[in-house]
C-alpha cells in the first residue's frame, strides 16, 4: 500500500469514528428522552439501564452509519481541499479518481459490514430490546407514599399517611384499607405511627404499626340473617405483611419475541415468507371456490371460457330486459342490484380474511429489502460526500454538518414515506424500500461528475454572475416589450456627449438596445506623451469602431457647431462626463437634455465625485440623472440609484460599479422620457453640501501629519489615477513615489517622528503618521513600474535610512 493511500485511509477513519460516535450518542439521547418515563421510579439497576441503551444504540445503526459515512467523506475531502493538499495532489498529476480509490475501498468494506450488521446483529438487538422493554413495562414503580393523600399504588390496598419523617423513616397518623377481598371498606387499620420495610426479595412489604386499632366487619346479608358483625382489636404493636407483585425487575425468556419480523435475519424471513405464501395460496383457492358457488354458479364449467365461445361480441346490457315483462324495469334493476351485493359483501369479507397474510408478507418483504438498503445507503452517501468535500473545500464540523444534514433529511424523509406507502399497499415493497436509493443515485452520480470536472458548484461568485446575467436578459426583454407599446415605438434620435471611459458603457448599452445615435460629441484630440502623439478620447474610439458620426468642437458656442447640432434633428441630448453646456446647446432637442452624474445629487457636484466620495470616507454613493439647466449639476433630478462603498473599494473599482449601474439608469431614463412618463423633482439643498472639485497635484500630495485612516482614504480615493504621491528622502537623495494600496496598521509608534519608515527590508514597509501607522502594499517609484511591496523592497538596501518628507 502506498503512503498516499495510507494517509487518505487514516484521514478518513478519524472523522468516521468520531462522527459515528457523536451521531449514535445524539440518537441514543433522543431514544432515552422518549422512554425516560418508563425507566425512572422503578428501582432499575444501572446495568439494566445501560444494557437497555446499549441494545437501543445497535438498533439505531441504520440511521447513524450512513450519516457518519456522509459526514466523514465530506470532512476528509473538504479538509484536504481547505489545506490545499488536494490541489497539491492534482498538481502532482494525481487525478481525483485515483485519490478516491482507497476511500472507495474503505466504503466498500463499510458497505459489507453494514449488511452483516443489518442481517445478524440488529435482529438480535431488536429481540433483546423488545424483551427488556416488556420486562421494564411490567415492573411497577417504587412505593412512595405521599403525605395527606390516599395512595393506591399497592394492589388491593389503599394507604394514607398524615406525616412522614424523612430522617427516621417513621410515618404518623396511618390508615390502611384492605381491599383484597373485594368487599369494600370492611377491613381498616388505624395506627398512631409506623414504618415500612421490604423483604430481601421485594415480593412482600412489611408494615410495622404502633398504638392502633383494627376494624373488621362483615357486609354479607342473607335471607334468614340480616345482622352485621364488626370485630375491633386494639394493639400496641402489629405487623401487616402485604404481598407485592412485579415491583422488582425480573427477566423473562428472550424467545418470546423471536417471531417478530424485526428480530429475524434474511434466512428466517425467507423461510417465513414461503410458509405464509403457501397458506395464503391455499386460502385464495378456497375463497375462489366460495365466490363461484356464492354468486349462483351451480356448475364450475360456467367459468370455462373454452365452453362459452358463443359470446363473439360485447354484451348488450339492454338485452337483459328482453325476457322480462314490460313496465317492471325498475323492479328488475333492484333485483339485480340486490344480487350483486352478495359478491360485493363476500369480496369485502375475503379482504379482511386475507389481510393477516398480505400485511405480514408485506412486512417480511420490506424487512428483507432493508437488509440491503443500509449497505447501499452507506456506499451512495460516500459518493455524495466525497465529491461534495472536493467541491466545497471545507473541513471541520461547520459547513459539512449543514450540508450532510440537508442530504440526510432528504434521504430519510423519502425512505420513511416509501416504507409507509409500501406497508399500506400503495407501493410494492421493493419500490417502497429502494425509492430512497433511487433518489440518491442520480445525486451521487451528478456530484461525482462535477467534482471530476473541478466544478465551482458551490461558488457564490459563479451563481452571482449567472443570476446577474439572467437578470440583465430579463431586463432587456422587458425593455423590448415596452418598446412595442411605446408611443413613438423607440424611434428616438439621440446626440450623445462624453469623453472618458466612464461614458463608453452607457453609449454601448444604448446601441445594444437599438436606440438611434445621430452623432457623438467629444473633446478635440490632444497631444500627449513624450512623443507628443495625438490622443483620442475613449468615446471617440468607440464611435469610430461603430461608425457613428463624430463632432469635436473647440468651442461649444461656435455657430457652425450649433448649426450642425440643429441639422441632426435629434429628439434628446445625453451628457455623460463632458463639459458644461451653454443654453444654446442644451435647449436644442425637443425632449430636453439630461446628464448622468456619478453621485447622489445634490452631494458632490463637480468634476471628481467618485474620488471625493472615497476621500471623505462615505459609506455609500450612487448615480443621478437630471435635466441640465444654467448652473453646474443643479437641474431637476429624474432618477437616482445608490451604491455601497465597500471597505477596500478604490476609485477604480467604484468607477466600474457606478459605470454599470449608471448605464442601466441611462436606459431607464431614456425609456421613461420617450414614453412621456417622466417626473422630476428639485434638488434639496437645506443641509450641508459637499463638493467635488477637480483633483490637483497639490491634493495628491500626502500629508503624513494626518491620521493613518485619513491618508488611507486619500490613497484609495486617488487609486489608480491620478494617485497619491509623496517623497522619500535619505542621505542618498530624494525619490518621488506614488502609493496605490495601503492599510491602517495598529503598531504603537508614539515615540517615532512622523514620516519614519519601519521595515524589515524584505516583506513590509510602514510609515509613521500623525496617528497610528500606514502599511504600504503597492507602490511605484518615479520612472519605474508599479510593484507590490516585496518586489519594491528587493531593489532597496537599508530602506530604514529613508523617511517620507513631512511638511
């Protein structure tokens, strides 16, 4: 056996044994809870109770063993996946099928062992527990006489005690009613005090009574003698010996329950089935003869179809009245109905007579099949658990337990329902017992196939992407459906104005939704870079690819430009990340001009709303569409959509989020405007407003005197562009750097100057701030590439000799 196989087998055995013990313990505790009332108060010894629970635990193996197999297989493969051991095995060229080979062998051994347990051990356990349960049920509760209440716990006697002394065991003010003769209250003993003790065999109870009196009277009256006699005897001390029966636990013969179906193995069940079937067949033949004679067939050959070949066609019911007198059809029908009631009654009687055989045969078939279903369940649960563990890659008792219980509940509900339907005769015993197996096999096959394909079956991200894609398709379908009923049927001519990448996504979505884009308006091309090459805007590049007319005015009030706009005859202007429009432009279209702004107006009016929302530590932002007026970002609001700012969002990731929801909001706004259902509302400015001015080089400079939290927000708000910057200085000179990623560190740096660099020279670099420190994870030196901190430090020696300039 290879080392890998041994490792996998031992990895499986530990969780299997542990989960099996836990499951058995839980089920036994539930079993104990159900039978606790029958066990307490009967003076049972601890060994009797332990024996009872031991045999009970064996009867619970059919529930515990499949669940333990499922849990252990998920935990084993999940633990290997969580610790990247499964990945290492696959990287070494070992397929999942090969990894599962030793575990399949172990599951096969468990499967065979489960069959022998079900066939040989569980019947013995049921026989023992039936016997113990019956013996315990016959055992009466211990005698505990309460104060001031008539106690009838002893057969034939009623006792009453005025007071009990728990320390000495003495009882006071005692009354004993003897009803053993079934003559009523004819024999009464009163005593001042006394106590009770059992004989060693617990078959008798001895009452020691002191200072009392016994009364005995006859209540028999005869014809000649109607007198009643009473005998009164005083005593100083007296003993009453009361016979007790079934107060002490006693064992009976185990053979009483050997005939129970659950107490037999497969061989005995088959033998009983053969014997019962012979009896059932014999009774069936008798019932057939009784039926034939009972319904008026005097000669049995009347049932022989060979001798009745005259019937060549379907029987005509109306011909029944041919030989009957006219006018008596109702009476004839009643006579026929009375005659048909005879076989109906006989069939009902036959059903009751056959029930004892049919019911027992069903139970035998069900129990015979159950010997195999336990083994199959263990094997199938392995082929469910092992692939699940490889897919979810979670070990321990957390996620595996939840998933295991889910599948086990499905199995157990189907199994119980199938057996109940089989016992009632609604399903055959074979289908009723194997239906749970039939349900599990496709699940196991599907999961095994998915695991061999390295499927992301339980990846939340894959489901999120899937549902997002489906939701987009649904929304597109709704939009297309709306266009059919739209007054203008979607024939809206649009002039689109925008410049950066943020404006490309809404334009693309408009074209995909079949809106007519009459022209694109963007900024003129500019020279940039060291070679002073002409740079086109992102919107222009997209327009060229899609062959859309382009306008690039130097001045928006240029008469030629305004003339060109008028000539387009556009119905609507849309502005996304463009310049401020003069009234001569935004008043041209008949449906108006609206703008998409990357904030929840009126907050963050200006050129850089995305950057400032992060820099100021906002928890949420959003997008707004509004009608343009004379001022910057002050027009009436059409629609708004919120967007949460996550803990690690930077300007780049937030830009992408807002770009996506902004595109959807543009489509929604266009649809609503085209349907003449648009409603707008003014911006509320009664609270403090935050602006979003253009980002300058001065804003990008890091002030290390601020807290680490504020600096981290600045870095996130400016990453990846234009990027927060600072200067490192040492005796070697100065180095300008851009910082893209960092996080707040909790190092205690109160005794270090602001700007001091703390580093091990290899893996990390922190900077002392006005409060706390900032750990930098992604950085770029002037003229160099953007690097993670490990790669950046690899190019430095004595990084601790540097510090950041603090002004």
